[in-house]
């Protein structure tokens, strides 16, 4: 595993639980608004060894309940499932953040119950994915990952980072149709403080009032829709 960061303690990454968070290097997308450009461009300040991560986890076992694995995109790491097995063996719950581009690996992770919670980014309606993520994308793979989470038993959330110039209110109606039946959908306010593309540091999210209106339109499609700063 190529790991570019470790946050020893977080109150916000794992819903309902404190966790440590690791950040994997590399991604299949080039979202211009991404707030972890050093991971996407594979230029982190340093690579943290698995030995260092597991030394930390062993010391905190029993006191720290969970680990969040985010990126970048964790499923570009071929040894992710084995890494998760080792974490589970220490007694940790695991939350996996993913963009859904590797449904084959996600299927194996879900089947083996290596993840206790999955957060999947929904970047846009399927028809607008390539334009939004700045890279070629197999929309069928995204749809497969969505379907697996919808039909599975593992808790999950779908989430969208909301950049006004990227997504219209009508786009969210289409997203709602494509994740219809979802238990949880999160609208994440875009923060322009740090972005992959410099021009996006001048872009805006919707206002809280506008996001609340968008959340209301999602109610026919999802059980719970919330706004996250």
C-alpha cells in the first residue's frame, strides 16, 4: 500500500465513531476541485510505510475503534484487501472511501465483510461523469458499484461535493434517480481553500439555503439527505 498521510484521530471521517484516517496515493480521476491534489498527483511529502501504520494501530488497539481509508482512490492499491484483513485482525472497524471505479475489488471487499462502512462519491449524473472528473470513466463500473451498495447489507452513504459551476439543481434530480432507494445521501459543501486546478480556488458552492432546497428535491429518491460543511 502506498500511503501518503496519517491522521491519528478524527471525529468527522467515520459517521458515529472516532477513527484514525489514512490517505492512499493515486487516483483514477482528476477532479479539478479535489482537495487532496498531492495524493492525486502522487506527490505527497512522504510515503508512510505499512510498518509505521501497523505499529500505530497496534499501540491504539482497544482504545481506538475504527480506521478510515481514503485517498486518492484506495482501490487503485492492489493489496488493499490484504491490508484491510490485517487491520480487521487487530479488531478495528473499517470505513472505506471510494469513487466506485473498481467494482470487482469492491465486490470482494463486501463479500468478505472487510469494510464496516462504505462512503462512495457520486461526482455527477452518469452522463456527465467524464466532464466532471477530468478523466475517462466507465459509467457502467460506477453503476455496478452503486447497485452493490444499494443491494448489500453493509452500511453506506453516497456523497457529492457540490461545486456550483459543475452541477445544476437539475443534475441532482438525475443523481437521485440513479441512486434511488439509497438510505443516505450527503451534499458536501465545496471548500476552495486547496484544489487540484488553481482556477477552482475562485469557484463557489451553493449557499446553505440553496443546498437545503436541493436536499428537499432528493427526498423522493433517498431515505435521508443531509448537508455537510
